[in-house]
C-alpha cells in the first residue's frame, strides 16, 4: 500500500507541475492562437475572394486583371479597386470619409460586402439580404481585403487626376494620341471584351458596336460632339445609356460598363488620349 | 459541550487547537480522527471498535461503497479497475465540460467563433478542450473494455443479468454522449458527421411517416440548423448525462447488491460466493481500496493532462458549410464500423440491424444460461466473441476512406498534399521555408529540408496514383508501374507545385496535375488546378507536432 501511496502522490505532483507549466506558457500560446485565427480567416477569405470577387475586382484586387469565371477569358474589370490606398490606408480612409462612415474600417468593408452598393453592379452578398454568404464568410472576406494594407501601399503618393469637363481642354494638355498604342490599350483595359475590335471586324459581344462611333456618337446627346460623348461616357458611363446593344436594347442605368476608368486612367491620362485616337482614327 | 474559548482557558491555545482540529476531521470523515487516518495510511491494525467502518455507516459518500472486498478481486486482474475508471471519466468529462459550457453558446451564428475564442482568448482553454475531447475518447474505450472484461470473465451470468442490461445501456449512452458532443463546434467535421447520422435515421426500416418525424425531431427543422444545434446541445449537456447518472446508480447498486464476482476459477461451478467473504480473505475499503482508487485516478489524470498538452489535439475544421461537402466524410473511430457496413449492405438493412444487434446484446444473459463461468467450459461463447471482435475491427477498417471510396487519382493526390481540412506535409512547412517558385515532385531544394520533404511526399503520392506507357519512367527516382487495361491511375502525368506570394504574409500554393489521354492525345484525361493558401501565422507547423495530426 505504501507503494501505491507513493505512486499516487508522485503522479499527482507531476500533474500539478505540468498544469503549472501550461499556465506559464499560456500568454504566448494565446497570442499564437489569436494570430492563427486571423491567419486562417484570411486563408478562407482568399478562397472566397478568388471564387466570388476576383472576376470584377481583379486577381490582385487592383481592378486591372479580370477573367470571365466561365470562359477564363480576359474581360474588363467592373469593380472598384480594393488593393487601393484610399480604401485601406489610415483609420478613417478617404472612401469612408466620402461615404460619411462613422464606424471602423472593418465594419465599413463588411457592411459594403454584406449590403452591396445600390446603383452599381455590386450585389448584396449577405444571406440576411438575399445573398449567398454567411456572416462568418463575410468576416473572412473582409479580413482578406484588409490584409492588402501594407507599408508599401500606404507610403506611396495618392494618384488622382482632375479630368477636364471638355475633351478639347483635356486633349490640349497632352501630346497627340497614338492610335496604335490606343489599340493595344483597348485590349488591356478590357474594352474589347464587350465592344469587340472595331477596325478588325471583331463584332461587339455585349456593349454597343463602336465601328461607326465617329458618326453615331454625335447623334446621342444633344450638344455633344462624338469625341466629347465618348470621352464623357468612358468617365461617367451611367449618364447616358446607348440605345442599341448586340443583345437588344442596352441595360441600365446602372450601365454594364465599369465606372472605374476615371480611377484606372488617373495614373496615366495619356492612355485616354491614345484610346480616343484609336477610336476616331486620328 | 465546552466552547472553543472554554477549551483555550482550560488547556491553552495549542492543545485546544489540536483537539478542535481532531474533532473537525472526525466530523468531515464521519468517524475517523487524525490519528486514525495516519494509522490507516501506515498500514497499522485498526483499533477496536474499528473506526474505518464508520464512514461507510455514517458518511454519505461511502455509504454505497462496500466496507470490504474479497482479496481475489483487489488486484489488477480480474477487474482491471475499469468500472472505477469509467466512473472517474464521467466525473472528468463533467468538470471539463462545465468549464467549456461557460464559453459556449449553442447557435450556428457564434458557436464556431466561440471555439476559436476558447482557443485564443480563454486561459487554459485549449487544454480544457483537448482534455474534454481526449477524455471522451478514453471514456468510450474504457467503457467498451469494461464490457469486454465482463463478458470474458462471465460476470454477466445469473444473478447479474440485470447489471449487464444497465451496463449495456450505459455503453450506448456513453457513445451517444460522445457523438452528441461531436456536433457542438459547428465545423465541417461536426456538421457532416451528424448529417450522415441523420440520413441513417431517415432510412430506418419503419414507415416513412415515423422516419420523417424522427428526423424532424432530431434535426429541429426541415434542415440541420439552429434548432438542431440547440437540441443536440441539450441532449449533450442535459438529457444524456441525466440518464447516464440515473443508470449509473442502478448499475452500481446492483453491483453492490450481488457483490463483485470472483475470478471464474475461484469458485465451484454454479456457485456464487461473492457475498460470503471469509474474515481472513477480506481487504478493507479503508485504506487499501481507497488508496488504490486514488492512485489509479492520479495516474489517469496524469495521462490525460500530459496527453492533452503534448500528444493529442482536438480537431477543429472550417466553419460548417451545408453547400460544401468534404471529399471524405469519416465517422468517429468508435462508429466507423457502421460506415463500413453501409458500404457492404443496403442502408435500411444496416440501420435495422444495429438496434437488433443491440437488443441481442442486452438480452444475451437471459438466453446464454450455461452455468459455468470457467474459460475452459465456454469455448464456443468466447470463440464467437473473438470472431465478433475481429469482425468489428475489419468493419472499422472498411469504414475508412481507404476502402472503396477513392475519388479520381488527381484529386486524391491534391487533397493529400493540400487537404480541404486539417494539416499535411505541405501545410506543415514552416513559413520561412515556403520559398516562391515552381517545383516538381521529388525535387531536392538545397538548404530547405522542409520543402524537400514535402516534395518527396508529393512524389510518393504521384507514384501511387500513376502508371506509365513507357516502361522505366520515374517520378522523384521511383519507377512507375506499367499501365494495365482499365487502369484507374493517371497515365504519364505531369505535375507541379507553385508557391507565390499573394499578400503580405499570405502565400498561395497551387498544385497542377495533368495527364493526356493516350488514346486521343489532343485531350486531357486529367487536368486539375488545386489552389490553396497558407498564412504565415496560421500555425500549422505547431499542429503537426501532435501525434494525432502528423504531417
């Protein structure tokens, strides 16, 4: 019996020592697990982003490289950039201020994903509002988007461009457009995905046909030349919906045409000049 | 009676304090004072009248315990202390379970984040959860072994048939308790295990109206959701423990009533002498049995605490998702046999057979009425038991995905390396060693043993699931088998693994596998892009250190 008492006592003391050890390492362990929870949430968010968001916001969140989810072809990005300074940098970011948002950045992003952006092609994603995602999925997605915030992104200058009202004023400020480069840009900006390639006879698939835009453009809005009309429509596609698309009357407003070209071309406004040169054959 | 102050006046503080402590201890133990306890621990003969019998007569806790046992049953054989250890496991699960209850809400909206809160925000939360989950597995094992022991020593025979009946009910309740706890984390593992269970309940051999209503009651609505989670939570924390507690007392009362059965060879055939223990063959509960029980309790606690800290980690998969079915849905090991049976026979037959088997077990002692408990006289019964155990083990193996449910070979390779749930040799690579680039299976990366190991496993998996039409082709140094007719393996595949940086701290790991159709070389027979992500903080490498999650 004495042996049993000894074994039992030793076992109990060892148990206590192990428990004491686990208490001591607890603060570090909790930190690890808090980081692991966020890390795994970001991983799950990355998968959700790839499957649901990348075809409008781009594979790297910059709204530059978007692929059609069915065919895998390069298409124009419809969404706003997310890997983007005015959305992510600082506690109260530019977009939050523009929306007069009083809550946190996390809440801003979650709420935008959950309820969508009325008047644009961004749908509601939360199952509370008829979308497909549960609250935990929206949280994972928001964590993934927030993870784009980095020193590299936030230390760079904010690039904006003040677009002139009139196309003449705009063109006067830049060298003459290069039509050949404009044709290349017409593809990389994703325009050709919907409008085809006018001078090669590749027909428009979704958007209005642009092969005779120099003539038809002038008839669309009273008081606007064809060039002014195209310039205005690239920057603000919702202001006028063209009457004829390949699949019947064009839908909208909101227009199916992405509204983010004023942002995307801000880094190099010469692109606009080149694309106009391509379309109008100057 | 003199008050403490009177005593202090009379004999001084020290003397009075000793006397008062002695009195307090005697009251707490219902009859043993300090010197009685010390003499018991020293192993001295008790004084007369024996104070060590008084806690049984006057105390609450010991009044249901016998005051002495037969010498023959106090050793490890024949009981292996499994009954006591089962009882202890129930207490252990209750204590750790109450701790976890404090941090848990049974709602699909937050149950899963509660689990992460327990892991990342509750001091000792992970240890408590691991101890509870490991304890559940150990409890199932201990209770099952207890039943096996009772069968082998023939202790279910007359007059102990009803003890066996209550024991069988306790076994079923233990399994149900363990399984009902399975659902509560609301992760993919829970959700799909319960979904399989419920689809079984739905196909029981009964009229549809009964099956559908049982299903409705069990899942709390037309589909498994908030209602179902609440119901299974209440089953787990309220109904099952209550029933188990009730049957435990019936069971133990019957054990004491009939006495502990002696080893089979110890008594005449047909005789039951458990209740007549000669004076010279008695072992008293205090101190011998009590110290023995405390020792086993301490040893099992040590095993559970150390196991939960270093060796065994409770799984937690992704959030439950009704629209994403995992590649392999696996039952817990103690129910894996039923999954094996489902692969052999129609569902309705299997689901009908299980309760029938259970009833057969319960009523067995009333039909198996051979008088002798000796092993030599029970050759048929013991052989049947051995065959049954072997059958259950094979069934358990058949319940695993290795038997008959392999999916396409490219998916098998991809999910082995980058599984939808849990860890793997690739996910276990420490983040510092996830170097960007494109790699081939079996490639050796200089200065990077972790990545090299991952690619070696990649090669092994590719070899296992591939064949070749050009004899002698190798992957990672191993020669591929030649393709046969109707081969389900990939013919001469090409596979790569690409590691890219996606975001700060987030790596993308893609596996690409393709194989051309030998009959029609313009077509891909297999073409898979399997993307996955790994965050530097996700801590998979630490998860890999537990022996139940090896990478």
